[in-house]
C-alpha cells in the first residue's frame, strides 16, 4: 500500500531539491554590493519613523479594499461565465446581486478618494 505514495514522495523531494538548488545558486552567484539605499529600512511605501505605533493613512487601507473587491470579482466571474447556461436565471440573478454589492463597495472607495492619486 505504501508504494502508492512513492510518486508523491518523489515529487516532494524534487520540489524541495529544486528550491534549495535555486536558492543556493542565487546566494553563490549573486552580486553583493550593499549601499545606503539597499540597507535602509523600508516598509509600506514610505520611510520608517521613530514611533512604530504611528497610524497609517486611511488611503493605504482603501487601496487594499479596492484590490480585494476587484480580485473577488474576477475570481467569481470566470467560473460563473463558464456555467451560465447550466445555472439559468437563478445564477444570473445571484451574480447580479453579488456585482451590485461590489459596486456599492466601489462607490464607497470612490467617495473616500481612493482613486485620486497625489
């Protein structure tokens, strides 16, 4: 019975081996020229501040919400379009309700100014 798992074990070993080989090759063959820009701390698109509890600008979160809205939309639209003939009007109405909720989220983002870049 355990011989059925041999291909899975081989696949896992090849995957781990390939990952290790690529990481080691990058480490050994890569150039190391650190300068001030490369060694400076960087996070979330702006320089690090002294206080770690400083609040983020709300636009950062609004852009994240906008990404989630469009990511969900695309993730659900493709399978829905493939089976639209099979699910009929019920599926069509359910997707229109879903898209309506996403449009409400998009309008919220628009009103909050997440689409305006400075």
